[in-house]
C-alpha cells in the first residue's frame, strides 16, 4: 500500500504559508496551513495543522483496528467513537509530540468489560499510527 500527500510551503517559517494536498483521494486540495494555524490558533478556527491531521489519523486508525479486533472475537460494534487528543511541547531541539490520549466510547452488544479492555488494548498497540508515533499513548476506554 502506498499513500501520497503533498505539502507546498512558501516564505519563511514564521511569515510563510503552505498548502496540503492528498492527490490520490482529493480530500485535501491545497488546504492552507501556516505558523499561526499550527502554533498560535489553539481553537483551530483559522485552519488545520499537521498535528491535528495526525490526531485525526490516529483516531480513525485505532477505531478501525478495534473493529477488526472485535470482529475476530465474534463481536460487531454498534459504534466506536474515538477522540484523539494530541499534546506537543517545545524542547531544546524544537517541537515534539509528547502524548496522544485516545478517548473511546464504545457500544458493543454482548461483550464483557474485561474482554473489551483487552481487545481495545490490542488495537491501541497494533494500529499502524500507534506504531508510527514515538510518544506516550494513553487509552481511556468506556463501554456503554
């Protein structure tokens, strides 16, 4: 499998701006981003940033990985709602991702809590985005 994304940046780091494009799917077509959208606009109203996109990718990857874990154990989820909260900080080398908290609310008929927690843990450890990240990954899983 190959996936392609394209970033174009023009100008300096602080005053420049860029676009993100996903040519295969076309979901992003020159989606703008900048220093402001990345580091200064905490509410996200002025555009996206790479960290937000990593969080979205992690939430989606984890939910799908868990659905496969459940399927393998004979369960089908009514819903798996996952928020990924990514935190980053600056150190002497620059910015780094410190932690991702996956907050899951799941509706899975017939499953016991212990088995659900085991399968959710397997999904957290095994999803490709979890395996990609070099940071702490915490899981807060709620079975409703």
